């Protein structure tokens, strides 16, 4: 069975319309969509993200990350694109994304989970549940 047939069987009509709309708006970047077309903020400079991320790296996968409900308007992606096929793959995740974020001041930067959060934003969710590491000055 073709993979596209499996995807079509799993997707609702609303999901199909949403993904078709994204494809039509982003023909030049297929199969990728620019993050700034989905998220409320543009990705930061690479240097800034690496500086913020270095502090959290040793804690990934530990209990230093606490589950938190996060306003999607406060989330900043750290990659330029999301892949349309990966958006289809995560469509069943729901609000509890299990994404990993770094909180730095009032914003949350994505370490892992761009597609899961993007899908929730596209569905109109105002918040997502994610694992958050808070960046606190020493």
C-alpha cells in the first residue's frame, strides 16, 4: 500500500484542507513550510539560540524539565522550516505535545517538538503542554 494512501486514510477532511492550504501558500518551499508562516515569532539568530541552548543541554531527559501549559504566542521556533510530511505524522498527538522548551525571560524556545507544536497552532490551540527548562541567571 502506498504511503500517501495511508496518510489520506488517517487524515480528517479538516486536516487535508489545512495541509493543502499550506502547500498552496508555500509552493516554492515544498515539502517544507517556513516556521514564520505558522509560529507567532521568527526564529532567533543561530548564535542566540546556541547560547541559550547550551545551558539546557546537560539537563535534557532529566527531571530538570517541568511539565507546563504554555501560551503558543510565547513560543519561538529555533528552526527555519517544518516539513509537511512530519506535520501529518504528528496530527494525533494532541495538546500534550511532550515538546521540550527552554524558558528565557518571558519567551519559550523550542529544543524538540517543532512539528507537534506547529500542528497544535494550526489547529487553533491557544496553549500546549510541554516540558520546560527555565533559564535562570546564576
